[in-house]
C-alpha cells in the first residue's frame, strides 16, 4: 500500500468540539477516518491529545504525515499495523505525544485503505483475520433512549443522575431491532412528555432514576425490548461517596452496591454498565454475583479497553460483558487483543460510540468484523444513524 498523500484536518463533532480527521490517498483511492470524543471519560483511558491540546496534536500529526508520505506499508492483517505503530513510537519519543484520538484515527484510516487494497469491505478484512472469514452474526443494537448525568442538560433544574437509559431488542435481524428501538423511543417521548434531546439524541427529563426506569420498563414491555442503563457511577462519585443530586442523597460503597441490586431486581434490568466507580473491582464483583442469570454486568470506565484492566476484571469475576471504544486505548492492535481475550473468556463485547461523535461509520464495521454481540450507538441523530445504517447495509449484503 503506497502512501501518496495524508492530510490531517480538524473538524467538529456532534457536540461542536474540535476533533481529528485524516484523509489518506493510496492508489486505491481516498479514505477518511475521524475520532469521536467522550465526556464521561475513564481515568485509565489514554489521553486523547497532546498535553498542550488538540492544536499541538495537529502540528505533530502534520509533521508525522509528511514522514510517512511516499512510503510503502504492507498491510495484510491488523497486526501489520505494527510498522505504523513503530514509526509513531519513534516520532513521539522525539517530538511528543500526539494522543489516542490521533493514533486511533491513523490506524482506522490505514485499515480502510488496506481493506480496499484487498478488494474487501472493512468488516470483511477484519472478519477474515479474527473470525476466519466465517459468516458473521449481526450484533444487536443498544440504544440510548433517555439521558441524564453529564450527557444531559438540566430540565427545570434537574436531570436523572444516571447517564443513559437503554433499550436492547432481541430480534432475528438487526434492521428489525433498529426499527423496534425507534418506535419504542418515540413511545417513550410521549410518556415522558419530552421535548429536547441530550448529547446522544436521548430524551432529556427532570425525572429521577426510578421514575425513568418505571417509564423505560413500560416501554420495554410494550415493545418486547430488554432494558438497561449506563450508570456512569464515576461521574458522581467523590472521595468514597456517590452523590445523588436529583434526590439529594449520599450513598457509600455498600449502599451503592445494594441500590444497584435492588434496581436490577425491581425493574428487571438486563444490562448494567458502570454501576460502581471505576476503581471498585470488588463492587462490580458483588453486582455480578447478585445479577440474575443472563443479565449483563458491563465494564466501561472500569476497563477502558485496556487489556491489563480487562484481565483483572475477568480474573476477579467483576464483569461478564464490556464496552469496547477504540479511542480509549488509541490502537487497533490493542483492540484486537482485547477482543481475543473476551472471546476466550466468553465476555460479551459491546462496541460503542462516544457521546461526541462524527460521521465516520467505521464503528459498524468493527462491531461486525470483530464479532461483537452488541453495538451501542444511539437511536437518533445523524452521527448515530449512519452507524446503524451501515450495519443494516452489511446485513442486507450478507442476506442477498
Ligand atoms: C459512555 O459512558 O458509555 C459514553 C458513551 O460516554 P462518553 O463517550 O461521554 O465517555
Ligand atoms: Mg459508559
């Protein structure tokens, strides 16, 4: 794969924040990738940018792009990204860190070009390597229906403390599941009397966690859809306590674990992400041991797509499912390692968007190609729909 031209740009994400986009030209054509950005980021994620900010990252990236222009990269599989990584490593050792969002975007755009070089779709390129080219099973969507926490502005001075209230259909096809989620999402709007949406397109409300769960349960029942939540507990945790604002309550570690258990039972919650703060492997373990059979206890800020943390979480029986966000670790080789580990240990994988998203749809190809059980990329909003549509298109192509 010959690198004819590489152009880095700064674009705006769905939250109007600056992010990195890279356009790569090879003899096969032009390829574009960009990075999303989180708001409730885990402490153990790699930094997104240089410590001096995105401007400095861009300057460095520009210099790096010059160095790789005119070079040849043999890229027949994901692990061949090692050559690019070694060039990045040497460059960063001399000039400073570009950041996880930059290194992820470089990997992603290289993989897109490499797939085209082999006359493959991106998901196929990955599936060939990770799944021996066997026909992939489609993931199910995890859709954010009602929002709270850092992703949602206040409504009449309030919002739920939990970050996401989720709908998770189980259908024979991805497209049926997406349609179901959309209808359920509109039904929820009526029950909530909601008008406005938060960062990921989820409805904004002043209701408490429990009031929202009551509504979500009704929605789930009417449409035959499982329900879940991303508590994002680290976002309201401080020095040993969980600080609930909507009801003015403080819970310690034990109370929080009890509360999670109670909510899971009372509302029949199928999916529970980050119910405890990001260092509390023991608290996650309690939640998992109390969970009913088949329910998912999901790590996100706990695991941050970081193999060492995933190993610890799995060895300690803290999770049975995890979020995979490529820019949390900034390397597709590392993502592959995490995927292989999850497969070996039967940990369910949820490939996930970030709250600040771009129009890149690579996440959909990653989810299908790596064999994810779920893809979490919202229900509404063009940056979310483009990913759902991409999975639908892949599914259609496979059923022809
Ligand atoms: C999440 O916590 O799952 C999430 C998508 O949030 P963010 O992108 O803000 O980290
Ligand atoms: Mg999360």
